[in-house]
């Protein structure tokens, strides 16, 4: 199965001015490696405010001017540079944004879904497709002429999803699609995302809600303090014994249904010289303090921890 | 002590009523869960209990007495988004000490690092900021905490840390908690009793 998206060693930092002319570099994403195949849903799970959304923004090429990006992003085997990003975003790669605030309040929703067109012919084609997708998600013709403020929360979410699908993309990036929704809407969103997979589309799901990741994804990447520390198959997340990283184990054990177990410690503010989890780790080694483990493939599980050897190491 | 809401009715405008003859009671030393869908009016009720909204009918009482609107308000509200409750131009030390000066040992219990105090609010994560919100709210004069989806935006590990510390502190200091959430699994593990919003709202 071909990989739709490959992200290799992506790092993102920002230069900010603090107190006058002093400049300060803040690293937000460090050495991030992840891939998404066709018909596959991969979730990136990390706490809110940890910078996961920037991954989406860098794939689409919409990071602000003061950001620095290193590493490589490939789409269908081709390097995704700014030129290619601008060419295919909104067409082959689409974003399902977090909230209704991403809709233009002064534009009818059908117009927003259709977007910019070169000529009348393209417009007519897109109009047909927009109508098709809207009806598929239960939005009838009367919705076409509504403005965003006239929509309920659930309808607005369906409009956002339909808008992303009008261009018939191969890869969708869903950025926190569920917060603030009640159980029923969350379930609908989950069903919608799973349905995209059945249509053969790849989905990169960015979320902080572990339940949403567990119910939709094929693989889950755990994002901790700017690093991906483990990428594992969703089935292994049912039991803390089947995941490798101590933080991933703590995360599973802290769920209400798994005992609501307390693990002390907070994520470090600064990029440490060693492992980001060193301070709180129950199985740390001497070398973990000053050396940074790489993300390695250990029996098909990607793991960033010195306690686990990569398949290519030694032996 | 007992925090009581008696026959509260409220609407923001004439078109839609949010609360109708809503009553509930929370005992200090108990943790009561309140569950409801988004948009049902949970947050509005929280604001009424904590004294943010005053143009309602019915009454909110503490041990049968109306809560005076001067001085420290004994019912403190903790919000879902801590970043929206802090002055972005204050450093965290000033933010923390806005209500009272929490002693070092309490800061340690809640896992608050000293190095965070010199930061601005936008330099900390939601989980870190929420610890500040809780410390501010547990002023010695606080009798009740209204926790409105306080761990919804946090990761599961931080969620346990925050609830465990808050509940321990509340039990030890005879503070009652009304925990509002849409997550039944969470309420199941932290609460003594769970109320369903739609069942007690007479709309």
C-alpha cells in the first residue's frame, strides 16, 4: 500500500521578540516522523496547547512568517515544497478545521463550499458536487442559502466536513474535530471520519481526546513535549501492557474506565538535552539524562526510548 | 454547609428560556456531578451559582441565607479555558496571587513549578494554567467550588492529577464541589452522586 503522506524529522520553531529587541527561539515540534497510507487513519494525540496543530499548518503551508521548519514532508512520494503545497491544498489535501469560526460569516455556506472557480464551467461542476455531498450529509437545498450564524452546531460541523470534501481530496487533515461537542455529535463525527476511510481516503487526525483516537484510528502517535514518543496500532492501546513507552502506559492507566490511576509529573517547558520524559520516567537509565533517544522501529512499533532496541541496531 | 439553588429561572432574551424552576443542593464535603449536553445551559447555571449573573429569578442560598454581594464570594467558579480567565499582560506570579497567596506546600501539592511564576500566560499549556486557576479558587474563605468542564481540554494524565489534588484538598477543608461535565465515565469515578441537567430543568 502506497504512502500518501510521509513526514520525516520535522522540526518547527518560532522566533519571537521578548522585551524590546531580544529574540527568543521557541521549539514547538521536534524531530517528528509519521506517515499516513491510503485508507488509513492515523491519530496524533497530545495535550492541548502542545503545538500539534502546527503539524497541520506546516503540511498546508500556512505557518506564520516567523517560523522555521526543518525536515522533509513527502506527498505520494514527491517532496512537498511550498509550490506544491499551494498547488494541491484545497484539492488533494484538505483541512477539516476545528471550529465554526473558520467559516466566513458574510458568505452563504454553499458559496464557501464551492470556493474559487476559474470559469462558469468549473463552477457548474463544483455546484453539482457540492449539492451531492451536502445531501449525503443530510443538508437539504434550503441549507445552501443559509449564512453560518443560521446553522446549529451540528449542521456547521457537517458544512465544514462537506466543504473539505468538495475538492475530492485523497488526504484529509482533521484538526481537533470534536471538542465542545456532546456525546451524540461526537459519535456522528467519529462515524463521518471512519466513513472517509471506507472511501479510501487517508486521514491525519489531530486530537487531545484519547477516546476519539481509539474509536477511529488505525494507528496512534503519542505526542509528548514536542516529540512523538510512540506510534502503535490502536488494538495495543486496549491494555497498558501492550504499549511500550512508560508515558503511554500512564496515559492508558489514567483513563476513568482503567482505574483513574495517578501518575505524577508535568511535561518540561524547555527542550532538555536528554529524553523529554527523563524527569518522570520510572525505567530511566543513566544515559537518558544527557542523550536523546531516536524514534526506532521495534517489532513494528515506533518507539523513542533507550530501553527498546530498534530492529536495525546491533545484534 | 449547604449550597442551595431554589427555583431558578433565567433567559438571556425573550425568545428562549434557558433555566426554569431549577433547584439543586450541594453539601460541603460532597462531590456532586452535573451532566448535560452542550448548549443545555450548564455553564449559565454555574455563573448564577458563582454570582456572575444576577438577573435571575429564584434564589441561591448558603445555609439558608442569601450570599452577600460584598467581600469575598464563597462560591468560586473554575472555567474550562483557564487562558481566558487570566490577564495576558500579567506574569503568572501576579495571576496566582490575585485572590490570595497560596503557600509553597500547596503549590507543590498541585505540581506548580516555581519556574512557571516568571512566565506569561501564553507561554504555559492549558494543564499548567488550570493548576493556577484551581489554586486561586481555593482561597481559605472558599466554601464551594463549581468546576465547569475543568479537565475537558486536558490530557488524561493531567486530568487525574488535577482531580485527585482538588478532591483531597476539598475533603480535608470541608469544601463542596459541583463537577459539571459531559463525560459520564469521569463523573462516575470522581463523584458521590450524579444529577442529570435535563431532568431537573423543568423546560
